């Protein structure tokens, strides 16, 4: 089925007339693959997830699927990139998705970053996990060549001026030996010896925020691994995927940063879910 204007797609699904459907798009209530749709945009509901107020419509209204995977470095988070050698969809076993249901990432990780990544076809759940107002934490294992000096850690605690505004962290601490050993057993290739590992927590973030903040204090990141999103922790070896349990889906949607644990909120524009 070729892509058609969203007005026609929504009308065919019995949502609204074409004129009323255009009004829904203009009001920002329609998404395509989790992204706010544009007036006049075309979509193929057999291949893309079209939703109104977070609810899939038409052929998109397949059973929801929730996947967690361990993205290795060198794999792109986009689901369609003709220049990419591998995308995260290549890591999802075919049996996880029935029919022509299309998954898309809940946030992204840079090509060089690795670790926990979520995929789904549930637009409302994606918004609940990603939107800054919900404050779902992201935790990273960040490795630098030498331990951070006191001045560097103080600068990071105060906040680092970036183009978008002042970037701040919820917390930054040295990783424990147990955390470092567990992470070393999960990632591939194994980390270089002698790196200094830290745990960095954000409520939301701007593009490449962790890397940019550490670079600004003279500590470029040697390895960056997302180890937690909300209540869900990285529990897979590199390149592996599994389905979330219903309890994990519910807990993750309900998780948020406790107010008492927030050191700051970030000024400027909301993050894009790709702080690594």
C-alpha cells in the first residue's frame, strides 16, 4: 500500500473526516512513529505507527510490543538508514514482531555509544518515558582516561554552559568495583584497562550531552554505556534483545525522578532523548 496523506489515513480508520483530521494534525495530536506529524504529511499505516493522542489507528493498531536491547557501538539507533551497516532493528529477533508491525526507538544512542535501548510501537508509552516533564532517569557508565580532578567534578556539579543552555546532572559519582566488573562482562569489546569509570544520572538530556559536558572540563569520554532507564537496568550482553514483561512496562511508565533527588532542572529547550 503506498503512503497516503494523513487526512485520508485517519478518515479511512473512521477517526474523523479529512478536514477534521487536518485539524487534529494542526493541533499536534497526531504522531507518526512517535514523532509529531506535519500537515500534508503522508504515511503508510501498514509500515508506520500512526497514532492520535497516543493511540494507534488503522493498520497501526497492532498489539503493543516492548523490547529492550543492548546496542553495541557501531550500530545506528535509526530504524532506516541506507548508509548504516547495521541498525538496531537488525538486533530484534523476527519472532518478537508479528505481521508488519513496525518498532521504533524510545530515544536514541549515538553510533559510538552503547547500552540499554528500548523499542516499541506504543506512542503513548514512548511519550511517557521520553518527555522531560515525567523526569524518567537515564543512568550511564562513563569512562575517562584519568580520574576527574576536584575542580572538574565541581564544574560539572555547578553546570556546564552549552548552546542549548546550562547543562546539569542529577548526580555524578565514581563507579564501584562491582559495577565496573559487571559492565565489563556485558560490553563488547571489553573495556581497556586503566580507565576511570563514573556513574552519571540525567532526568533528560540534550544531544550528546554527557560527552559534551565532560569534554568541556577536559575529560573526553573513552566509553559511554547506558545502564539504566527509569526502573529498567541493562541485563543483556552486547547485541542481545528481549521482550519486556508486563510488570516492567508498567513500572517504567510509572517511574520518575524523586523531587528530593533532583539537583536541578535544565534551562533551555527540552531534550531529544539522545544525551549519550
